[in-house]
C-alpha cells in the first residue's frame, strides 16, 4: 500500500523508538481527524509482525461502527483477519478489535492473551481512558503485560482535568510524551498537505426576546446575558432557562404545537447550511450535511424541520434506534443530503462526503468540538476542491474553540472564496457553467434544483429561502426571535446525556445542599467519588429511581 509521506515517517519513527532503541513500549500518533491514523497504525502493526516482534494485535476503538472499519483496514494492510470480541468471550486466539465499553468485562481474556503472547495494543482515541473511569481502569489492568502500546488520537486534549492511563498530561490538558516517542501532524499541516479540507465557521447570531406572563420582556443574545430584576430572579428556574445556548437549543413550533416554525432560530441556521450544501453539490454532487443535536427530542425536531424546509426526510441516528450503525452505513453509500445524530457520529466515524455541520451539541468541550469538526474535513481525494462549513450558535465557548482551529490553518486557507463559479459534471467531471442544463462534453442532463420557500411572519407570503426581506410586504427576515416563558422553561437541563425537565432540576437543587452535607459527613470515599461523578442536577431523578424500587 502506498503510504502518505507522514505515515511513512511515523512508521520509521515508531520502529526506531519501539524496536531499535527500545526506549519505552508506548508510541503516540497525534494526527488530525481524517489524516489516516488507522492506515498508519495498521502499517506499524504489519512491520512489527514481519520483524517477528509480535504475535497478536488488539485494537480498542470507541464504537462498533469504528470497530468494523478497523477490521476492514487491518485486513487490507496486513492480509490478516481481525475478529470482534464482546463481553461474553473468555478466550482470544486471533487478532481482535473491541470497543472501550467492552474492555472491563473482557479484562481476564485480555490479561491471558497478553501474558501468553507478544501483543501490540492499539489504543484508538486515547481520551476515553481516564484513570478513574471504568474504561481506563479496565484497560490499565487488561493490558499491563502487552509488549507494545500504540496510542492514537486526533484530539490530544482533556478539558475535564482527569488523567489518562499510559500518557502524562500537562496542566493545560495536553498529552505530554517524549518527542522521540511521538509523531504529530496538526490540522493545519493536514490542510496544507491536502489530507483534510479547510473549514469555515459561521457564528450564527440570534437575539431572543422571552415574553413573561406579566407583560415584561427579557432579551438574551450570544453577546449579552439576560438582565433580571430582583422580582424576576425569584421566578423558579428562570435564570437557568434564560441562557443563550439553552434558548438556541429550544424547539420553536407553530400555533399547533407540532409543526416546526420555519422562521425560528434553528430554521435560520438550517437555511444558511442548506444554501452552503447547495453550493457544495455543484462541485461534489453527493456532498452531505450533519446535524449534531443535544437530545433525542431535539433531533426529532430537526428532522421534522429539515423535511419541512427541503421536502426530503433526513436520516436520524441515536442510541434508542435499532440498527443505528446500519443506518449510518446506508447514509454513507447514498446521496441523501442530511444526517441528524445524537452522540453517534463522533470520533473515528468516516463519512467522507460530509461537508456541512450544524452544531447544537450536548457536550460543550473543546475535545467534542474538534471531534465534530473532524467529521466534515475529510478529503474525498486529490480532486476534491471543496471546503468544510460549520454553522454554530454565536457565543464565547464555541467561538474560542473555532478561533484556535482557524489559527492552525495556513493563512491562505482561512478565507472562503464564496460560491463556486462553475460546477462539475458528475458523469465526466468536466467544468460547466453554473446555469447550464446539459454537459457539453458528455451530454449529461443536470436535474433541476428544487425551489424552497419560507413564509413571512407578518403577511404570510411565500419567499425564497435566501430572501432577506418579504417580497410582498417588505418585512425583514432578521435574527430576532420571540419565545414564551413556557417555551424557555421547557429546556430544563441536558446533563451527560440525560434530558431533565425543569421540575427535576429544581427539586435536585433544593436537595443538593443537604445531601452533599450528609455524604461528606459519612466519610465513605466511594460514595463521595460517586457523588462527584453524578451531576447534582440529576440527583432528583436518582432519588425517584431508588424510591420506585420494591
């Protein structure tokens, strides 16, 4: 297999560190998402096998979808079959791949194979292995006797202050490993070398006016927090609800309470993203878009909104749907426009045609942000001249992350050149004028671009989605949105994947002080550690679960 130059350099550096110098059994590859870490790791494994240094290879990856991709790539590079193991297996006799979640239940089997054979462990997405977490503790025990460990990451950052196994971290959350035992390829370098696409970030501003029941109004934007009077501060849950990002993640419906509003905040985000996807499809006919939603409820809302705006129902994937991985694979091999996900399209999931990201996540960490960006920057090959586009709420947390990524890119890649001047024929790849209906070179007939419309909130007249003002009454389509108090409070809290309504949050806050006092007074460190891991907003739900037990 023809390696990219960086992969060949990483191979030589790994062999020198692990075999020639035998300085340490851990080697780190820190390369941007989409740069080709999997192929690099499989090549290192093949060389260690050919040199007679190892007998077995064990890969630990984040998700089943990624496990399947590892098996395919491993066979393509090494010619060796890689099986998948689950928590029910008690012996490992071949090269295998498992998810991080399976490590703890497979600990005995992994210990046995590492003690009886010379094993290379490939640790994909190392940030999963926090020392105090179950996955990290399981991996540390299971692979203590492995001969070599190859650590892969595209986002070598922990923003939660936790330490990970095998690798030291600085106070700033960066992996700290000897230079000779590491190979680094930054996102900026990957863009410059053509391995990844440059990204453009659209900070989507919005100003929410929340109508309170007594006629008062409160305005919130990404730049200005809500200013509450002493009286308003006494309304339970109001301060929490009037958070810009929570409002940006609040579904907005028509009067029937079921139909998504086509002039709401999320609709305007989607309008911008949809227009970009239209432009991209002139150059890459199967380009797709990804919506990352904070909850299943919000994902279903975005599905209904996209269907209303574009007329095509997108694919949706989340943990409660059967065969989610099959849905992802099906989307990968179609030309459907949109995929809506809740925590399913993250690290290691390779869908090369994704180019537009609508970012409304649950997790607001830099690690999660960079992982998400990695889904849309993968190149489709040397002839791919498209960009990646990210539309996200405009507030300080996301903007700080975006600025750091923009600063990594070479200066000449930071500026978006705008809409394409020509389009590519999907049949023969000839450059064609934008308005042409047929390709002069091969006769291909371009399908008509479907028209999409939005109603004016004032007069109800229909306008094209890109209109800045109503063609019927002149009313402007702006970035100001009105919500009722009930709509604002509906957001509740989204904590570590749990959708909590506002009543649960209020009850938890009321009991938190007393419960914390009793737990600390108990002196039981296991209970104290559990309390620290479980967000206090969820304590009321835990109380309900326990009280429902017979």
